[in-house]
C-alpha cells in the first residue's frame, strides 16, 4: 500500500477542480445579470425616451430581448443538466458566445441610441454603462477574462464616441469612465487571485481530509479495509439487507499454516503472502461487496444480494485464485473459507460473522484448503 499521492500528481486534478468550481460559481452569480442588464436598458430608454430616436431605441430593445432569451435558455439548460455534466469543457464556449453577444448589443446599442445634441442624456447613458460595468464585476468575478470582456464591450463604445467630441465635459466624462475602468481592472485582478486561493485551499483541504480518512480506514499492508472500517461498513450493509429482506452472505477467510510460513521463511515473506491475498480478494469481488482484513491472516467478506449456493461458488473461485499465487520461496499457498448466510433467526451482524467463523474452524479441522458452510 503506497502513501499519499505526490503533490505533483495532485496539482493537475486540483487545478481542474478549481476551474470547475469557479465556473459553477459564475453561473450562480450571473443569473441576476441577465435580468439586470435587460431592465437597465428598458429604464434608460424610459428616462431618455424624449431624446432618443424611437426607432433606434425599439430596435435596440428588440435585439436585446432576443439575446436575453438566448442567455436565459442557456441558464435553464445548465441548471437542468446533471451536476456531473456542469463542466467548463461542456459549457464555457456557449457561455462566452452569449456573454459577448449580449454585452456587444448593450454597449453598441447604447452608443447608437445616445443623442448627439443632449448632454444630460449622454450623462445618463454613461451613468448606466458605468453601472453595468459595476454589475459585471459582481456578476462575473469568478472569471476575470469574462469580467473584463463584459466591461469593455459595454463601456468602450460610448466612451470612445465621447472622447472625440468637441465639448470638454464630454471628453471629461469619457476620461472619468476610463479612470474608473482602470481601477476596476486592478480590482478584478485582486478578486481573481483571492477566489483562486480560496477555492484551491478548499480543494486541498478536501484532498488531505480524504487521504486521512482513507488511511484511517485502510489496512496498510493489504490495502483492504481495516477491522474497524470493515465492521462500520458491514453494519450498514447488514441493516440495509435486513430492512429490505435481501440476501446477505458472509465469508471468513484464513490463510493456512501462516505461522509456519513466518517461522520458516520470515515475516517479510509472510507479509508478501498477505499482500498477494489482499490483492486477490480486491480483484475477486464486486464494488457492492465489503471486504477487509480483521487481523493477522484472517479476512472477511460480505456479499449482499447473494444466495448461499452462489457464495459457495465464489468461495471456491477465491480458494483457486489464492492457490495460484506465487510467492518465492513458498511452494504452495492455500486458504480455508467459512460461509454463512443471513436468515430470519440471526439477531445481529456479530451472530452472522460468528456463524461464518465457526464454519471456518470446521474447514480447518477437516484438513484446510477447503470450504465449510455454517450449519
């Protein structure tokens, strides 16, 4: 059984997990932005209706309605999808397309609708575009490139137009917007670093905790569950089978003449026998089965939804597998197995395991390297 996974092997999965976490946060954050940007355009047109070209304003709102519906359909599809499918690889490109489309329509539409001869309306338009930029920071902070893209596409069309106007006030508004944008760009960088650090620390703690839990529940020599972990999981499985009245069989496995192996060949060879036995047990059973090393050379397996006849056949296959193990310089490795099946008379898990243990001792008494079924 190896130790914890080296950091170099963990860094790539953690990086991908952090990317996925940030992307999922992006979707949760930006739901309000879809409605906010659309409502902002309607409010701006209402406030400046007397100064806007009505045809331009209505066309802008119509196109913006279409892009908003497109974004909403993306969000609906995302939140209806299975959580395992909510990955950047599947959704990021589509998100970029809808974001760039809606931001471009908002920024370009505001610039086209902005009247050339009304300073108050121009100030209102700039106020709304700056407000939209602030909203982009809060809505897209989980993804800095998207934040900057949204700010640029919304803010730059109107700002660029004002920069080339003759009025000092107009140029001043444009320069003020650019100064604001520069501060926002710097702030988004700091926010991105903070989020990256927070998500990475969270994932690293989860990984460390997972490794610790696995180590606490795993027998270091064989890689199987240790005694405590086996009985914790076994009790849950027993309760489930008892409640649902489904079959459950127990196998107790003991390596034959193990003390003699240790005394004759040394503990290193004995440890190798246990490792190989653990590998054989791991490879011989289903994911729903529970197996572990109870101590020394003794192993236990629980087989849910399994009849006694099937459990005996599985035990026979396991004995054959163990007999085929090769550990130098031992000529032959064998094991004995006791099999018991849960029935209505069993009071609890210990009784089932005790029945299998009694059958194991009978298999030993009958000459080892064989199976005995509990009476």
